[in-house]
């Protein structure tokens, strides 16, 4: 993994705000001009650059019905549909007999209604003729059971035989639609989920390990296989881990799974790129509510033009912080704007209790996505199939073909998206603060949580929420992301810190950044072996301190320091300092005798920056103090400043203008004071001194000037 060099980074001086704004505007203009091709555009001037849409399955309905559906979509200001990702048996009823004309007719009809099309490759659900003739294309689960036809995700992601069939159908689609003016993009498969444990995949794992380690000696040493006499004499002795195992083996298997999905995807990307115009983007819709860690999302999105994810609430109400963080996570996969390829039109069918979002909440959710960098939001689904496993799922149109109650709310969103498209075009969230999340560290802790209550997502949100409440834009990024321009970098659970990663982080600090490491940081190296320096591994020396011992907690430990007092749960690390300028920020109170009065947080100036290490999971209020201290110390500039509770402010920056999206996630009206000079995008005209946002209400304002064309 190569790490981008860090540019010069100065601490905040009084005049820096104006210089900072100018710098940002200049940087954005340069960035936008050079690096981000504009995706998601067809030739139709009526299709705006901010898209609202739905998943549509014309193969499930009589062709005579299509016109009415597309007219209803147009009436709801929908301008994009995704089609085809489950249509293999209709596209290829028997081997080598392709039937694509119906899809061509559906696309022409969509075009007539100013609706652009994203084609999904149908490889998540192979037809019965394929798997019955080639059972090796079916996945085998960890218990050795081979999957059967009748559902989906039954395919074997590693099967070379399956890939031949996938590439064949995808090539047919790309040859036919690669130059179609109304086709703006492709989605590979659907929500990559389950790997396979068949003998063929096991052989491929061995080959993968051999390419990585070259010799069994280096593998045995990296995994310390002398332990429990695990030593391997032949590659084919190495198991596919099903339940637990050597941490080195487990981590490498996860990397193998990520690489295998990437090559599965790559085969289809190559087939599409062979025929399709470069303007047609290629993505895949990432499921698992964004946070799933079946495989590495950074690795998988590397080969894609844009990232997209499926944003569902499931049961209950929108968790504003969690959902915002998942958008920022999705944006961080490729560090650019993304798509919400699927989201719920009110309700789903797979949650324990499939509650429906309150009126207005679907709109608030759509605008939250846009505020965090989404350039398109698509509902799953337009209309539930009359039969099949998802008859109860939320939809816009009922079995009779007429709108369901949610249709009107989505139509309003569509109208507003059209109004706001011009203002949002070419803008993206720009952050001064980043949170580093790596899959190596997530997996390493998941393999050995050591405390069943250890909640990595909960801890991430404890770092994230105070930043968002203070109105800061937050990037969530991977280990190799360039750290330039960030005043503050937080790493809540960076368990795996290799020497390379340490060098990358240290360079950032030395050039003026403030790095705040969280608990369990730097315990492991890239082989998931213990770092001999103790925590935080290669960063012990620059930190001027280390972790003497970690303690899993089943109770509460008091803690106090310059920034306040509070409690610690789940995990506490006894820290020590070895450098005179390493400052103790917090000490534990009376506890288990080991932690009593020991350092819980230390911080040290290093180069032009600072490294801090917080070895405890603090209560949210005290965490808020720590984050606010770190942000101030790092010179993070206020973006919009404090707003009423329950109101979220999102900022997107363009070459010559800035857009603010205000969303009242509360259940009562909220009053928001506004600076002068803002332009009201949804209602026109200059903004008043303040607005009263209704419950779930949204307002969009801009500063600066922009082209008024909606595309
Ligand atoms: C996923 C899938 C869709 C559909 C929805 C239901 O995200 O991609 O095909 O099953 O869930 O919520």
C-alpha cells in the first residue's frame, strides 16, 4: 500500500479564516476541474445533475403497463431508473440465446419520459439452466452445504466457470447498450455478500497465499505457526477459516475475499469497458447498511468510477449520526461524491418490525444524503412484484398500479431536487477533519473483541457525533488516503498499524496535523501479529509514551483531567509517558488497583503537530470535551457554527459558491438564524435573517454565484 506525501500544514492564525476560504475555493476549483469526470449525465437537457430515481423491473410486468409506470415516474420528477440486475433468466432464457430487445424498448420508453437508465448486470441471481447444468457455479457455505436455486446470491464468487457465463451475458449487454444515449451507467451485480468455502476456492486461497508469501517459511513466521504446532509443510494443508483460527490466517483470508470479489468485478468491468463509452460510469451497490465488513470497501471501489451504497433504516427512525457517518464513509471510499443506489420508500420487509418512516422523514433522509455528497438517490423499489420474496417491501406504486401514500412525498423531493440541481452541481463536502477507518483494524478487533460489548461502530460515532454537532464536515477515510488539508485526524480503533502506516501518520503530524489515536491503537502489525513495541507500535517513540496494559471492562471506571470528569466503560488502557513533554490529560480514579490514578490519555507536540493517545472509551459528554479540545488545538475553523438541536447543517463547496443544506430531524419546528447574503434555492430570493424549519423540514441556501443550468 503506498502512502501519499503530506504538504505543508500551518496551525490556525487570526487571518487564516479568510485565507482559508480563498484557499478552499481555489483548491476546489482546481480539483473539480481536473480530477472528477462528470458521471451520471445523458444527452437529455431535461435530466438534471442531481438525480432522484427508483429501481424498476420491467421484466416482471406486461409491456403494455410500462408507459403508465414511466409517466407516473416522470410526474414524480424521477429522472433515473436502475434496471436488469435480476433479469438474467429473461435476458438469456437458455444458454447462449439472448433476448435483449425488451430491454431496448424499455430504455427507449424511459428516454421518452426524460428518465436516464443504469443497467445492473444480472450476476447476483443466475438462471436455473446455468446452475443445474454447472453446480460448481453454486457457492458452498462454511458448513459445506452447496446452495440451491430459488433465491439469490447462490453463485460462487470465485468460480472460474461462473465468471465465463457472467462475462458472456455482460458483454452482450455492453455491446448492445454501451453506446445507448440514455444509458448513463452500469451496476455490477448486486450487494456482494457471501464468499464460498468449496475446494476450488480453497485452492485459489492457497495460490493467493503463495503469491503473497512466496515461501512457507515466511508464512509460518508471519503467523507464528510454531504456536500449537500449526506449522505448514505444504500449502494445501492451509484451511479456509470457517470459525475462528490463527489471527494471521483470518486477516489474510479476509484480504483474499476482498481480492476475489475485486477480480469477480474486474472481469465484468473489462467486459463493459470493451464496448461502452467512457461517459457511462461503472459502480456496484454496496449493501450491509454501509458498515458491513464482509470485504474491504476501499479495495472494491478502487476499480469503480463512482461508489454507491444502499441506505436503509429498517426498523424505527433515522439514526441521524449513524446514517450521516455512513454517507461520509461511502464518500471516503473513493474520496468523491457518490450515489445512494437504493433507499427505502418509507419501509422495508426484512427488519424484525418493518415500521414506516414518519411523514417527512423520507425527505429528510434524501436531503441528508445530498448534504453528505450524494449526487443521486434511488428508491427500492418502484413497485413490488406480485409474487416473490419481497411483496411487503415499501414501494411508490401499489399492486393496482396507482400511487401509494409515500409517492406524494417523493414527488415533492423530486421537485426540490430539480430546483436545487444547478446549485449543487460541481460541489462536494470539504472537510478539515478526518476519521481513519481501516478494514484490517476492524477485522482484527472483530476476530478477538476480548470484550463482547466492544462496539466499534458505537465508538466511531462517539468521535463523529460531537464533530457533526459542531457543524464540521467529516471525512471518513482509509489508511492510504492523503492527509493534506486535514487539521485534525482521528483514529478511534486503529488496531493494525504497520511501519508504513506509522510513517504516513507521523509525516502528517510532523507537518502540523493533530493525530488523536483511540483505544487499542497499534497493537498489531500487518500480519495481525503483536507489535513488539507495545501500543501504539511504531508510534510509541513519537508519542513519547505507550500502553502498559489494557483491561476489558464489565463495569464503570471514573476518570478525570484538565478537560473534565467522566466515566470509562468497555475498555481501559493504563498508559505511561517516557518523554518529558508528553502531557497526561486524564487519570483514572479508584478502580481495580491497576488503573487507579494511572494515565488514561496523553498528548505530545511532535514536529509542527501533535499526537494524542486516548486509551479509554469515555462517556459521550466527556468525549465531546476531548473532541472540542482537539479541534480547537488543531485550529479547525467553524463552518456554519452552532444550530438548534435536531437541525443538521451540511455544506457542499463549489468553485465559486457554497451550498448549505439545513435539515430539521426533530419532531418540532426549529428556529435557525442565518447570516446575511444567503440565496434561498428552493423558494428563490435572498434569505431572511432566520428561518423556522418545520419538523423534518429542509432548506437549501447558497453563497456566491453559480451557473443556473440544472445540468
Ligand atoms: C437490498 C437489495 C435489493 C432489495 C432490498 C430490500 O438492498 O439490493 O434487491 O432486496 O435490499 O430492502
